C-alpha cells in the first residue's frame, strides 16, 4: 500500500501538518503573551535578556524564558545568540501589541484556548447532534469585548458610522438608536459618549454581558443609554428606532430570520440598519483562498453554529456568507443598499440596509 504513495506529495503534506502543529502552538503562546503583557513590555524596552524581560513584566523568569523559546522558534521574536538577547521587531509589534489597536492580532489568538475548553462537548455533539450553550464559554464575552473594543475605539465614530448617509449629522441632532446583540455594550457606549443628544438602547440576552455594559456606562457617566436583557428573536419595538446596529450578532442567533424581521419592524420608515458580519461567501468553493477561512469555519463549528444549535436554532454559522445574508435581509423587506469594507477591519462586511418608506 505504501509503495503507491508519491514521496514528494507525502513529504510536502508532512511539512504542512508540521506547520499546523507549530502554528497552533504559537497561537496558544501568543495568547499567553498577550494576557501577561509580554509583547507590550518587549516593544517598550527593546533588546533584553529573559531576566530583564521577566523583571520588567513582573513575571517568573523561568516561564518567560520558555515562552521566549517558543516565540523565537516561531519567528516572532528575534534572538542574538552571542549576547543572549531577545527582541520584538517593530513590524511584529505593530501587529501584536495593544498600541496596534484593531490590527492587534494577538487579540484573536485568545479564541484558540477558549474553544479548546469545549472540545470534549463538541465531540459529543458530533455524535449526537445539538450544541454547546453560551454558558459553557466562560470567558467568551471578555475575549469578544476586548477584540471588538479595539475596533470600536479606533474606527466606529470616524470610519464605520459614516457608511450610513447623513447619520453623523442626525446623531448630533438627536435620534433613537439601538444595538441588537450588544454583548458587553462597548459599541453603544462609545456612540452614546460621542453623541450626547441621541438616545441609545443596548439589547442582549446575556445577563452577564448586560451587567458589564451597565457598569461601563456608569463609569463613563452616560445618561443617554439604557440596556435591556432580551432575546433578539423577540423584539417588541414597533417603529421605535431611527437607526439600528448589529456587530457580528446575526449569524450565531438561534433564530436569525426572526431577529432580522424584528429589526425591520423596530425601524421607522426610511430608517437604516448597519449590520457588520464576517466577510465570506456562502459557497465553500469561493472561500478556498479566504485569508482566515480555516479559522472562520473552526470558530463557527466550535462556537457560532454550535451555540445556535444548542437552542434548537438554524445553525447558520460564522461563514454563512454574503449571499445568504442578502437573502435573509431582503426576505425581511430590507433594501440592501451597500456592502462596504472598512480599512482596519479586514474581517467584516458592513451591510447597509434600509427599511423602505
């Protein structure tokens, strides 16, 4: 049997499998480095020994030294063997430190250990169907909030909102706005802070997330924002809002079509819904060169799709794609006026949907 194998193809695939193993390990260690601020410290102090880095970061040197070994062999940190010094190149720091804002890729590496926590549960559902509920993802809202927070702080007011015609002027004058599936509420708090004459409502079915959102609003002294704990598939706001946003909130709903229909009913005539969701095609063959396709399908399988199925939902998944999105949006009555991309947010499409008069 083995005599039929092409040795060149076998060797090439062996190298690819090895790269997967090393890449997964590197992702895990990048996540660790982010959480203990090692990249930020390295970017600040320059070339250093493991001892100096550990002291500067206030961490245990033995762990730091082993982490540096992983980062060096991964090609993330450079190493001067003669002087026993480590350095984080500025180009790498530009994609791994908190100062990188939404381009900080270490934020997304945190999903690897997060998903690994539910692997055994996912295996069970492969055999028996169903899914893993939100409650099993113990740090999901925390990780999601950090990753999306960098995007909202840097892009939301100046870059993302202007996709909607005349919305900045209207927000400055004062309108009613809702963010559906608001999670920890940072996006709507950012908007409420920037536009004090408008009124904002954040809606999410997670009590934990709503508590975090309310606490942030209180810390910011916001009086023009409120938060409701409610299922997005059961919206009861008859033409209440002038403008609605959702950020990566549709595809993991148990009943996304009910959610979209509810958003339509909640908007005033001529009102806009700005929907951000993962940039992908609904057809696998068109995602073969997707820059984060494997990551997208993995997160979908182990979180987005599974969470929806846990509540007897449709299980759209993160890679539901632009074609399916257009179908669902237009079936609800929306006119999809534009599908925009934003510099600094390569992972999302921004669907500009309007309720016709």
